[in-house]
């Protein structure tokens, strides 16, 4: 990993964590995590957020970790 920038805040009882990562050999990533009570509902909110607010297309969304990407799993 080369560069990393991190942002975390709360909206109500939901913790929002955003990481901007530059992973050597993989590229640049935005990692968004919402921590709260209903994981599936939060997953849908994350996808909606990155599509609408960040302009990231559905085919650019990756839902697996860096290690699996490096191992091509």
C-alpha cells in the first residue's frame, strides 16, 4: 500500500468510514463502510451513496477485500 487518507463521522447512530487507498499493483480505491444495526440496509445505502454522490458506476463497485483482489479470487 502506498497512500492512504481516512475520514470518519457519525450521522445519528451510524458510523461512516471512508478510506482513499492507493494499493500498489491494484490501483486507487475508495472504501466506504457504514457501521450500524442493519448490515443489508447499510450495504444498499453505501451502494446508493457511491453511485449518486460520488458518480461511481455499478460495474466499478467491488465488494471484496484487497487480498482477494491480489489473489484474483
